[in-house]
């Protein structure tokens, strides 16, 4: 229905909607708190208290608050299927803690706070800022695996980006390599060998992989290496296969090592496999593989002394 005209003949326009007042916003915040369970509300208030105590003038109070905060976050991020509640409740305080960090003198307490900020940056950092990695490098250098898989995975992605940036600037990457060692070790121990391989490919240090592989995981690792080598442009594909060959020979998997050597068209590797293998039945199997591929080799009679 159109608005009625006034006595002057002008049509009265409806008043624009009023902006929400501060009281309304406050009421919404209070309603959100009412929606929280008693347990969640207690956790939220406890974390807010920790944030206040972190800014205390007493270093002992600061350290105790940070240790308590670390414990809450570590417990929640050990198996992350959604944003953990401690991270959710600490989001509004991320800027406050960052600002306070900049005012602190160098100390163990400052390193502990850097660890906390590195984890909070997992959900708060702006795209491309790599603040999780930044604060990790400034932190206490402790076990990164204690913060959970998602944190380690995010850190690996930021390391890959930072590595590319430093390569373009021709800057040193030693501090990044220390983290890469920790992350690769963590991935391999938790059956995430493909993620370890991907990270090492990004930082061009695939040779580092052999130091972390053992008898329980070398088969999965080599299967991934040989599978994705087909999608890697040369000459990097030969590097990937070479690592797979080294791992197979290290654990006495000569038939698989021969298959990789044939893919590389490396006659020296084929001869080395025949020399290293002392099991006559396995040597016959190697001969059948070569015959099936139509490969002829001139080998000394000493190699066949175990037949």
C-alpha cells in the first residue's frame, strides 16, 4: 500500500531503518553466552582469565598462565575434526596477544607466547601472511607434533611458500630445514609418508627421506614414490626413482629395485643388484624379469656362483 500524501501534497517517505544500537549488540553477545553450556562457558571465562594473566607484570604469573593455556590448546588440537573450542574462544584475543608480544623483552615467557600465537594463527592469520610459521620460528623450538596433525599440516604448507620466496631472494633456509626435519619425522611416524614426500619435494631435499624410513614403512613410501614419478617432469622424475631404488636396495627388495632400475634404463644399477643379491632363487627371479623385458646383460661368472 502506497504511503498517504500529506496536506502539502508531498508523499511521506518511510523512515530509514535505524542502525543497531550498542545495547542490541550487547544483548546478542549475552544471548550467545547463554547458548553456551556451563562447561563451555567456564572454559571461555578461564581462557579469558589466562589472557589477562599473560599480560601481568609478574613473569611467574605469565608463565603459569601460558602453561595452562598451552595445555588446554594441546588437549583440544590432538584430534582436530572441527575448530577446537579453545581456539574459538581465543580468537577475539589474538590481536591483543600479538600486540602484547611485541612489547615483551626476550625471554622464555616470550617464546612460550610465540608458540601460542603460532597455533592461534592456524585459524586467525590472513591469507599469505604465514604467521603460523613466523611465530613458530620465534618460539621455544619444542615438539611440534604435540599441537596436532592439522597444525603440522598447515605449517608444512607455509614452509613450502616461504621456501619459494627465499629461493627467489637467495636467502638462507637453514631454519626452515630444521623444521622440515621435525615435520618429516612426525609424518613418517604417523603413517603420512606421502605428505612427507610432498614436503621434501617442495623444498628440494628428497634425499633426506632415506634417514626416516624403516622396515615398517618403506613399502608404502616406495609405492608412492614410484606412482607419482610418472607425473614429475624430468629430470626430477629420475631423482624420485633413484630414491625409491636406494630404499629398496637398503631393505633387500631386489626384485622391486630391479623394476625401478629398468624404468630408469640404468644398466649400472641392474648389475649392482645382481652383485648384491646372494639368494639363488631370487637371482633366478631377477633373470626372468630381465628376459620378460628383453634386456640382455654381459655379467661375469662370479655373479652366478650361487646358482
